[in-house]
């Protein structure tokens, strides 16, 4: 479905949905296909949205094609040493 990028109301709705359902959801895992289906937007729009979320430090890629909330992959905890 082609969406007119000048449709400010539709763009505001998409932004609200992204913030409410993805950015504010600590357990969200997202793919481009999920984003397309959820927001009813074309592939290129979903890629731009994900790219902007990554640039903003809100999402990171956990494996190829799958993103989750956060700035970067969590580091594994170091084992404690008894001294």
C-alpha cells in the first residue's frame, strides 16, 4: 500500500504507534516485515523507520534482520573472582 509521505495525519499516527508499541515496550523484537505488517507501510518506509531508531540509539540489531530495544547488545556478565 502506497502512503503519501505528505499525509501528516497518517505520519503522526505511524510515529505514535512506533513510540507506543516499539520504543516504550522493553521486550519488543522487530523485523522489517513485522513493521510493514503492523504499520501497514511499504518496505522502504519500514527500513527508514528502523534506520532512524538505530541512529537514535533506541534499537540495535541482535541478529541479522531482528532488532530490539536498547543502545547496544548487552555485555555478558564477568564471572566474579574471589580474592
